[in-house]
C-alpha cells in the first residue's frame, strides 16, 4: 500500500466560502395541519399570599377557574409555579386568562410543549445536502449552483433526535492530518492521541507533527465531526465526537505510510476513516486491520469509475468483517460518475459528488472545513519590451539572455528556455550544464507549510542526459542554494500543474527563489532542454479566520466520512456495539435505489436514522468514579553518542521515551544546550514542549534557534547536552539529561 493516493478531488477553490443565506429545510415536527395538544396551564402565585401557602385555598381558586386542582404539580426549581391540567371542555387559554386576572397571581399561561429543533444554526448548513437534502440550491466556491432531489441524504436531521454524538466516541482519521486550530474542529480533535508517520523536509519523522498541510484530512474531519450548532460554518454528522488525526499522507496527497497509519489508528479508535487507497496487494493492509477486529474501518472505494470486483482496490477489497467500503452518490441519487463500484466488494453508497459530476467537474460537491492559505509571493512575469527577443523583466539569468518571455492567447504569461548543452549553459561540474533564472525580489514567508504552484511544460530527458528542472532558494541565514521539487520528463507540449513542498522555509527571512535547469554535456550528442514556466505562486497555511475556512470537494473521500460519522453516532447511542454489529446495522438499513442495484452489495445508500433505530440502547450499568491519571514524570533519553543532521537542517530529532502506562501522559520540555566553558555559560540551541502518551517511544523534533543553525553551519560537530524535563503546569517534576554530539553530514 506504499503507493496509495488520496481518494478525492477538489471541485472548487479551497478559499474560504462565505456563508449563504438560509434555505428552508424540512423540520422533524408534527404532520402538516397538526399542532401539539395543550391541556395544561402554568401558573405562578405571588409570594406571601394564601393561595400560594394554603392548599385548600389554592384548590378552590384553581377549580373556580376551570382547572383540576387534584392534578396540580409544582414545577421543580421554580418556587410558587404549578402545572395544572384543565377541565374537560375548558381551554388552557381561557383558564390562564381567568387566573392571570387575579391580584394574587404573578402570571398564568398555557403550557405549550417544546419541540426538539434538530436543525443546527451553522450558517453553511443549507449547503450540506448530504445531511439534509430538500432539493435546495447549493452555492459554494463555483459560480454555477446545483440542486438535488429531496430526500437523497443520509437522514441526519431525524437521527439527531436520538443523538448528536458523544465526546467519548473515538474516530481516527488516517489522512493528511487535521487542522486542529480550525474553529469548527478544535473542540472535537484529540491531539493527545494524534500521530504523524510522514517525514519532514529534513527527512525525519516527527510523530507529533500531525497538522494538515494538504486540506484533504481537515475536509474529511469536518464531515465526521464539524462542531454543530456553534454558529460557525458547517455541522458534522456528529456535533460532538473525539477525532484523532493520524497523518499518513504527505503534502502531495501521496500516502507512503498508510500501513503504519492503519495499524496505529485501530489501537486508538473504535472507528477509523480511510479516505485513501489504490490498486495493490491486499495482504499488508489485511494484516494491519486484522489486529484490531473490534475497530470498524470505513474506507473509500476510489475515484477511477471502475469495478473493484475486477480491479481490486486496497484497502477497499480487504476481506475482513470489520471493513466497510463506500461508493459516492450525487445529490440526485445517481452513482457519481467518478465513483468506483463493486457488486461484491463495495458495501454501500453515501453522499460524495455533485449533480451529474465527473471528478474534475467544478460544479457541486460536499462542503466542509479546509485550511486557510495566504499568498506569500507571486512574482510577476512581464516583458522587458526588448527586440528582437523579449525577456522576463527583472528576472536575473545565468547565462544572460538564455530565457525568453512568452504569452499565450489565454493571457498566461511566462518564461521559456530552449537550451543546447553543446552551445550554451553554465558549467557546474561533473559534465553538467545549467541555466537559472531568479525572481526579481525577496520575500519573507508567512505561516507554515508553504508550497509553490506553477504551470509548466517540459521536454527533458533524465534517463539518458540527466536533464531536470528544480526550484532553488537562498535565505538570510543560508546563502548556499537549496534545491527542491525536481521534475523530469516530457509533458508533450501540455502545460501541467507543478507543486513543490517549501515547508522548510518556515521562519526564514530574505528568501530568494530561482528556477534551475540542468543537463549532461559529456561531449556526446545531447538532446536540447525545453522548459516553459508560468504563474509561479507561493502560498502558506496561516491562522484561521474567526469564522473558519470552507470549500466544496467531491470524491469517495467525501462519501466515506458520512458513513464513519454514522458509525460514531451508533456508538454514541450504544458504545458496547461491536465492529461487526456496526457494519451490519449500517448495511441492513441502507435505502435501496435503482441507480445502485448491482453496483454495491446493499444496492443502497446509508440511512443513519434507520440504523440508529435498528440498534438497542446501551445497557445501564452503575458508574464507578474514576480518578483521573496524574501527569506522569518518568522519562528516558536514547540520543546515543551522536545525532546526524543534514546540511541546513532546521530541527534535531531527539529520541525520548515516556515510561508510563497508556492511561497517563508525559508533559515534556526537550531542550538542547551547548556549554561555553570560557564564559561558564550555556547557549540555547533549541527547545520544544510536547505532551506524549504513556508508553510512547519515538523522536521529538526540536526546532533549532537561529543561533543554533548558525553554529551548526560553521562547525561540523557540536557537543550538546539534551535535557528532558517532565512538567506539570510551571513546576518541573523530573529532569533527565544526556550528552551527545550533533554531527553535520557531508553535503
């Protein structure tokens, strides 16, 4: 499963979507024309009066007004207030008027029974057709709104009359991480159990760096458990739930660590959402999932529009009773054009597409929470007006005049290189020639998880002539160029998207970006290099606005969290349900649809309200008070004699163990200090504070200070003391230390 990819695609820009005006949504109430039956009156008697203090007087007054004194009951918590039934033939309104006219009565009103309002006040709720589809028009990030068919939804409004979720129900999201700072997610994210399995820009895996840098995982989490009825954005299937972020997919949407994610998630959650997959051998995933037979894995069918019975998908086709595979339907009930299917391998369908959509159709989708991006740098590419050849204005070139400015009919402006290693290019050693072009200005990145997007067309021959295109950058702290995002190959004349991970720029200043092309030139005939670059833009993840950011996406990735959320609602009603019972309840109550006959095992779409009705409530057991576990203090360091770092590293991986049971935690501050004997002082190289789960054994990535990075840039070996201090509040409870040497690997 090492090559698994995310099973979703954006159908609209991930920029924040403004709240739309409310759209009428059917309510769970009495049938049309019916009203609640009112047979009682509420009355409050004045303090100090005989009618309040003396039962006989009170009975005579109530009887004279047309009420039934023998049925009167005091209202708990409201002194002097009584609920009284009225006589047969009398009206509550008339009885209330007669009582209210008395001088010894504060007030009297008919007792109108309250009704449950299951519609949350989240402003984007009308766009959530998957939860409540009335045939409303949905407007999102696309200028073309879409409408569905009333009733094609998962029955959430009715289900919320039974339960709206529970913080005690655990759902793990194996994905790109979760933006735990999103205002519509924060209350429902369990950071203490979150885990990352993806290497950072330095090549290290920081288990606690599970923040989302792609959007996908946060969007999925919003469908499962966007906080409901908080007046912000959207509502999830569960208004309250405990979601654990398990980051197994990287910035690019590739999931090389999905196996580790599956294995870990099953140990911390009763439900695991797996909105990823692809063709592959099923055995590794089968082994990982089989270790957790009482955890329900809800997985995406895939977005290839193919039959999983014929082309098995991993993990959809894993043959285990605790795996539930989900296809996607549009808002009109049709199987989404992009959705995979399988009469024997795909179990059920759920909302995940748009009206008549294909995967790349910009119309429609599922609304949910996303990251907030800001543009850090978007250098203009304009003509210098030169003749006979125009050049990109202000862009420095090496060798000079090697890049040309170009413009295509749809107003895309860019720069073009057509270089022959035999006659041009700069010698960079090893029989290599290079051409570079540098942006006309510096910039300071904002936020975190920066990325560059551009449109490129290339004709490169890497296999025979080592030809490649890459992004290079220098910073105030590091004038040595760093190269990332290398791409090779031939786009056959088409402009394609080029995405480059620039997360290493976090905290840097004075960044200057360039593009470099290289080619082998060893005297043999060499293919010229051809490169077009247009619309480069660098964006970074920044803090969420107060109201949060939202977008419409389509995919089986969006259908899967509807079902995972439904499973969590069942557990909120009855936490004793097994994984097999959850799966049976969700499948046996699916609403059959002609569009799904022969396409999925159940032939239908999920109906969470029917599934809730099909499962019994949890047995009532006495509650034994549990003393919360204290913050643990036992720590161990395993740094060894040396820690190897690559040139330009921005963090140091420090192995730490929390020697406590799983019911406890270690609140830890890990500090790197260098002793300066001549001054009898210490230099702080880096510090990080984290909370580790009990039994945790792994690496804490400690970010280097600017001074620390400067010292390591000048000295290949730095003697360092590692201090790990377990803390509770501001008090240090225990401290362990170990001497080690930071060793800079050769470039």
